[in-house]
């Protein structure tokens, strides 16, 4: 019975440690700010940014002078 008692005690301690670890992980998850969900998918956002960059510069003037 002596070995059995040690095994039971070790198992109980292991469960207590695991429960404490889970509690700490749950607290960390609650403390973290929620992820920001974007309304527009990333590729569409990148395309919109690129289009804004292209459209914000004046278009190059086209001259019809002949050399």
C-alpha cells in the first residue's frame, strides 16, 4: 500500500499543478485584448491602399509635340 499511496499523492499533486496552470492560462486569455476583426479582407485592403497611392499622384502629362 505504501507505493500506492505515493502514486495517489503524486497524481493528486499533478492534477493540482495542471489546474493551476489552466487557471493561469485562462486568466491570460481573459487579460489579452480581443483580436481586431477587419471588415475587409487583407488582399482587398492592400489593393485599396495601392489604388489610393496610384490615384493620389497627378497623372503624367502627355505631350503631343513631335521632335
